[in-house]
C-alpha cells in the first residue's frame, strides 16, 4: 500500500503564500513607544524582508536562486501516510505527515533561513547574525549562509551551548561563529554577565544579543519565527502539501502542528486556510499545540508585548506569557518562546485556530510510540503534536466517522536522543 507522495522537483511551487490580505480583520500594527525600535529594524533587517513584512501581495514569486537552494537541500519534501500509526489508533483517522524532517538540517527552519540570508546577501551584508535555542534555527542559518557564501554569527542560549553541543558542531561544520548568550560581544550581554556570570540565557536574551551585534557591526539580523515575512517564506511547505494532498486524493478535515513562535504551524496551515478565508466558509478544524512548560497557547494573554527580553524590538499584539519568562530547567524541548506569532494569535482570538498545551512526559511518551510503530524518530518539538492525533482519533470513533488529518512533521529527533534518553530513563 502506498505510503509516500512525492512531488517531482520540476513541479515545485513557484510562489509563497501571504495571509495578510486574507485575514478576517487587519493585523494590529507594531507598537513603538520610543520611536527607536522601528529605526533599529530598518537598520538591521534586509530591506526586502521588511517590505514583505507589511506586503499585501498574496502570492509573491520565489526568486530563482532560492528555488535552486530549496531543491539542493531536499525539497520538495515527501508527504507520508502514517498507516502504522493509523492501525495503532484503531483506524479511525487517515494520517498524512508533511515531512519537514527530510531537509538537510532536519527541520522546517531552512525554508525561511535561505530567503533571509539571500535577501541580506543581495544587499551586500558583511555577515548575518541570529539567535538559537536548541540549535535548529542556528543550524539552518549556518547552512543558508554557507550556500550563499556569507559569514554567520549565531548567539546560542548559554545552557544549550554547553549541554547540547551536536547542533553547535553542525553549525561549526558550516563554518559559522557560534557564541554563548548572554554574550561578551554586546553591552546587554556584558551587563547580564556582570550581574550573574552563570546566567543560563534564554531565547529572548539571545535575540537582543544578535540584534545589538548586527546593529553595532553593520551586519543583518535574521528572524527565525513569529513575524509575517518569516512565516511567508516557510509556506513553501504548505504550498507543496496542497498539491500532494490532491495527488493522494484527500482533503484534510484537520490541520495540526506545534508552535514555538508559530511559523512551523502557520507555514503548513495558511495556504489551506487562505482558500477557506477567501471563500467565506471554514469547514476544517485547525489545531495547534505548544508545551505546558511554556504555556502560552492555553494561558497566554492577548496583548502587546516585546518579542525580545532586552525590549529592543517593537511590541507586537500576541498571546504571551511575558517577555521575561524563563522556562523550567527540566524542559528539554525547543518550544520555549514566550509568545505566539501575531497572525496566528489573531486567528486564535477569532476562534479559527484552536490551541492545546501538552507536558513533556505526555509528548515524549508519544514520541516513543511513534518511533516504535512508524520507525522514524520525531523531534521533541514535533512530538507535542502527536497527542492531538490521539484526541481526533478518539472523537472520530465516538462519532463513527473517519477523519483525515494533516500534520506538520516539523523535524527529526536524531540529534535529540540525549534528551529522550534522560527523560525516558534509558540506561
Ligand atoms: C523550531 C522548531 C519548531 C517550532 O517552530 P516555530 O516556527 O518557532 O513555531 C517545531 N519543531 C521543530 C523540529 C523545530 O526545530
């Protein structure tokens, strides 16, 4: 029985999808109390990225150079039917996985990293800088920088820098400079280190470090999630999945995925949701999940907040648990960001996207079941989507009607086996 739907490379979609013109109401604008933050953004972001941030163009053309790199790093990724998981759940759901684990860096993040770095290079940037937590985004930016021949400086959350060296080695393999954050290279980092030389760091702190470093050294900063432009660059995944679901002769009833900052889920869901928003009738269910250790999806408040701890960037209206939030140290997964992308927050607020949070033990239990029955190890982040499939399967059984679920399989866990070993207690 067929389990895999491949799109030939010559049929790769040639456009991204931008949801801004299709939102049910205009997106609240960024808030800049001091008037300085927008200035900073203009200096540190590639101008084309800033232009896309506010663009109303629905289907922008993907530049040839980016399409070429997409194909080099493994696109189009396959759509996989998880028949063994279907069996395990009692055959009440058809499960389709969009395999973003099949890119060279092992997650969806390369999809936008290539675009950001390309636009920075186009403008003649000396280098690109960015932040990374578990290392997925840093690895993607490092690869994109290598492919476009630009220097990369990656500010990596200090605890991960030392505790999770393998993705750091991957970045170094691509010749990126990786710095533990808080960093000695920025005034903000130095200030934090003076107060506490053992400051563990956080994503919010690393963002401030990376932005300040770009600002002070005339580099360009690349944003890894949350913002409209980044989500749009990643929609190549959803654009491909639309064609592949047609190849499979199926139309999803549910589209699900996990949320760090929101770009992974949005990149798969938005091209499908856009069609429904324009038709005025929403038939599908959209469910996104986060981690209960960083419970922004279910306990966040919809308000203006800073995207970074150093409060350098303009405030955005989003579901947030506060920019100063530091996740508990037991938490191993990468869904640590304190807030949800503004477009996704708006859709949650309108009741169009439902949300869940799952604790690490539940997610990791499902990661193990998935590995055992399907044979492929999901990333710890990705495993937070698996309990939603179980919920849908149980409900379908009660209602006596088979459902089709499309899942963003955001990454593999082969570099996260240390986390799994610790939490699942391998000897
Ligand atoms: C970063 C990451 C996520 C979360 O992505 P966002 O775009 O920030 O929501 C999910 N899964 C994997 C494997 C990741 O690396």
